[in-house]
């Protein structure tokens, strides 16, 4: 049996530049109704750039909502109608000054399924070449190249806590160990 909920009504509470918030009334499988608060987000694109020496590019960036600086893979939100793959390539160039010869789809994932529609599309980039880096005018970050094993240790030790980065790094490690990369 497939589980589902039927939307009965949608009330927009807030609409901003990054998110839109709705309060939705739904019908449950048992016929009862419930309320769902939903954050609507256009999604994002993330790219893991891995060198021939198994070094991974990370960026160090301050995240206002958490009030701290975090290690992350290069990523950014999608613009209206933007192709996620093109966005990932753009982010690699903007944030790390790199282009790649090969891109491997690491598949999309859902970072917060309980209340948010955001989808993060993720790729692995190989065959890297330097190009001019060009950050957005409101973007301040530092790209750093680290051995993949060190990045994995940082994930496992809780030094890297960003969800998209944790998911992609562990997936890359698993694919390498399985001989699929």
C-alpha cells in the first residue's frame, strides 16, 4: 500500500527571496485532517571537486542562521528555472575557480523532509582545471583543498556538520571503496 496525503487547502503565510511558507490542510489515509507547515525552496546544487591525488575542495563560510563558520562543499541555491547541473558547474567556478572534464551524478537528496521541499542536486567533478574565481558580491568564503581521508575523518569526528557535505563525502568514500569511482 502506498502512503499519501491529499491537499485540501493551502494558505500562504510568507513569501521571500529564498523561501515561501505555507500552512496546508491535508486529508490523512484514515480520513482525518491535519495541518502541515511547509517551507517551499527552489533547491540547490552542490559539487564535490576531487583531484587526481584524492584531494577534495571545501569552502569555509560563515552561516548567519547558525552563527558560525562551517566547512562545506561548494554549493548554491537554484535561480528560478535554472538547470541544477549548470548551477553546480557555475558554483564550482565561482567558489573554487575550477572547471572539470568529467561530472558524475551523485543523485539528489532531501535535506529536511519533515517540513521543507528543498532538493539538493549533487555531482562529483574530476579532471579539474583552474579558471578565474568570481564570488557574488555578498559572498565571502575561503576555498581549501584537503585529502579525502582527512575530510572523511572530519565528517566522522563531527567537525564537518553541513548535511549536503556529510552526505556527499560519505557517498564518495563508499563509491571509492566499492570500486565504482
